[in-house]
């Protein structure tokens, strides 16, 4: 059985010496360092993956919706999720990159910018 014990170096040194005296095989391990210095745990990594996957899926659906717009027809859509809301402009020439850029601010402020006064805008 392998057990990894981490702690202050002086304590680990004393513990290793004591275990070695009792015949327990001890294997020193270099301390693992988060080279990104982000200190991300499993929960944070899972949240990042979920955001990326959900954004990709949302962009895919938005492109599919935009394909049905007439030439030069532009719509303003409000996108809301649990993390926030944002307003995007979309037309049948919208690219995934353009939509990703518009969605990149999604959830950063949790507010929706005030739409321009235009009676022709319809929410889908």
C-alpha cells in the first residue's frame, strides 16, 4: 500500500526517519508545484470545462439560427444563463469567432447593456 503524506519539511523528515527505523519503506517525493500558479482544483477545472463546452454548444446553435436569416437581416438577442446575461448581434454572416468574442463578456458584469431604441428589433 502506498500512502502520500505531506506537511512541513522538518516534520516529514522526522516522520520518514522514524518509519525507516521501523522497517517501513519510505520514498521521498519532490513537492508538486502548480506551474501555472492558478491553484486550480477539480471543481474549478470542471467549471472551466463546462463553460467552454456550453459556449461552444451555444455558438453552434446560434450559427444554425442565423443561417435562416435573410441577407442583411440583423437581430439582437439577449443571452441569459445562471452566470449572467449579455446582448449579442447576429446575422447570417456571423462567424463562430465573432459570436465567441461577443459572448466573452458574458457573465462578467451580470448586467445586460441597454439596447438601442429600434422598434424593428424582435426577440427570438
